[in-house]
């Protein structure tokens, strides 16, 4: 692949449509464009002080510790980008004011950059790229490319949610009823917010249909049982890998 900016922009325009709403594909594309060893997508869940970011997709050898990390606003480099919405480029983390935040200080590739993932007027997550041994430090051109991919990641997150909403008539009705007469948009809602809306709608519809408290509790227990069964199946598959 040629290293000039026009060739990289051409590759981005060619490959983004194929990535569609696959966040892992976007992470892989970003890694290829900027020469990163690891690229990860973190998305926000929760509201206000309870908001936390976690890994939603990644490309490259991400550690289990990193994959399970929850990041609060202002916490670490990703938390700072989440808080202020400004991209960050670090030539060498060990030679920077952020040295104490280095997760892998012994690794040869210590250059990294982060870009905010925006949806409408808010930061919905971060896109992070870490340099590998085959490349030197990232530069401003690399950061510009990462920021561009981050814009598409925001669109991909919206597309994923809208696809799920359109596939569920119950979700469509619940959101329409909850947001009726308000200035809120159905274009994108935080997943935890949608979950609470659905739970309230589920309760109201069952109560309206004449189910008593015990029957509603039984229905909620069935949802928990289905979730536990799904988690058990996933754990069993992971254990066989």
C-alpha cells in the first residue's frame, strides 16, 4: 500500500462501505491505514457520573485486562478524550506526562493516539490506536486518518442500533411512546437508556393487559433465566476454545 495521503484516503473510501456497521472491521481498517498494531473501539454506557466506557470491538493482540477495563470520564487517556472530546497524539508514552498510565511499559511500540467517537453533539466513545514495532511514532497525518475513521464508527454505531430498533416492533413502539411530545430524537439513544425504556414499557403493557404483580415478576424471572442460559452457553463455548 502506498504511504501518500491520497492513496490512504482512496483506500478509506473504498473499504468503509464494506465495513458497514461492523465495528471490528472499522478497527481493522483504522489499524491498516495508520500502521497500528492494536486498534480498539470503546463505547459509553451509563449516564452522568455512572457513565463508563468499555471495549466494544478491537483489532490486534488486546490483553484480557484491557478488554475488561471500564473507564470513567477523565480516567486515563481514553477517559480524558471522553471528557473533553479532543483527540490525543502521544509520540512515546514513557517520555510523556502520561508515563504512569502506560499499560505495557516494556513493549517496544509506545506511540499511541486517540480520537473521540461522536454521535450528534456528544462523545459516545473513543477510537484508540497503538503503534507496533514495524512503525515509528504516529504523526499528525495518522491522527487525521484516525479521526476520519472515528466519524464513520459513530455512523456505524447509529446504524447498528437503528437496525435493532427496526427489527423489533416492540422497541419502536416503546421508544415512540416514551419520546412522544419531547425534543428527544430516536436517531440514537444510549443502550442502557433504551433498556430502561423497554423495561418500563414491558411493565406498563403487562399491567394494562391485566396481569397481576406475581405474573409480572414471573415474566421478569423468565427473562433472567433466558439471560443466564445464554451466558452459560457463551461460557461453555469460550471454555472449548
